C-alpha cells in the first residue's frame, strides 16, 4: 500500500510540474529555479520576424556621431521654426529651409505627412556618415530626433501601408 501511495504522489507531482530532477552533490542544478517567466522575443513572434525587419535596423551612434547629429539638430530647429511660424509648411518651404542651413540636396529628404489630414511635412537630414536628424514640421511644433541611419534606406524609413 505504501509503495502505491508513494508512486501516486510522485506521479501527481510530476503531472502538476512540482517534481524536479535532483543533482548529485557538487553538480550544477539541472533545472535552475526562476521566479520570472521566460522572455519572449519582441514583435508578433512570427518565426522570421527579426529577419523580415532587419532592413529597419539603424546604426548605433558613437558619442562623436551623436554629438555631430545633435549639433545639426540645433542648426536645423531654428530654420524650421521660422518656416512653421510663417505658416507655409509645404514640401518646398521645408526643403528650402534645410538647404539654407548648408545641407546639400542629396543629404535632405522631405515628404508630406503620412496622414493627409494633418498639415505639415516629414524631413530627414543625413548629418554625418551614419547619423540622421529626423522630424516633422506641423502648425503646432517642430520636432528633431537624432538617430543612426539604416543600411537599406538611409535616414527616412519608407512609408508602407
């Protein structure tokens, strides 16, 4: 009777996940205890999600590259504030302002807002070898964010639906 009871208890513990393998003295624990659940990868968890989105990966900026881009952002903001306060937020006005502070046409990208009901423009300036200043100009604000470029598309990620 005792043997059947011990077997039933062992089987019950194994079925509910409480049974753990026991290591011999001095050996590493075969099943380390963890109070936190295993972390899942970010995103939708599709088998090739990371590969499918690798084209979006941006360069990590060095301190010098980040400083270069921050200096560019400080130069860009006042020119775009002037455009914003003037009220003409079209592509050509934003592009002209960026060119006027010394960036060449091949370093500047300007598009309309992704939501056509929002007035303004989206811009990107390739400020250095791997650094970008990306932002928006709207009636309410000018934004300027510093980040690394992506090998696949440069500074401004193409819009996809």
